[in-house]
C-alpha cells in the first residue's frame, strides 16, 4: 500500500507536467493553428498576414477594440472566435491581430 501512495502522486505529476499548456502557446503557434487557415491564403477575402498596408489601414479605421470584438463575435465569413479555441482574453486576439499585421 505504501508503494501506491508514493508512486501515484509522482505518476500524476509526471503525466500532468508533460501535457502542453495551450494557454501559453506563442502567437505564431496560435496563428498556425487557427488564423492561418484563411489569413495565409486570403480565403473568403480574409486580409492576408503580412499585408502591412491593409492591416495598418484597418487598425486606424476601426481601432483594436473593435477588431478584437469583430473576431470574438464573428463576421460574415469568419466564425466566432476566428477558429482560435485557445484564445481566452482580448489580449490573445489582439496579439494575433498584431502578428498578422506584420
């Protein structure tokens, strides 16, 4: 019995420490897992990543809070959350928008 009481918590710690924490994913990883589906190819008329001129104009016209809300709510062709199941905060979305704009 003692063996199980010692091994079980160690085993649980080992398993849990090996599971990736998506909340800490870097922006590039998040982009590739979600936004890239449309924003790399321009599918569905999505603004393409790296089109700095377009993104700067969009950010100036609408402002970051409105762009973030647009992603959260979804749009004509973009699903709510923009396919980012890992995004939890406005900062998560803003970071992705900034990443795409460069």
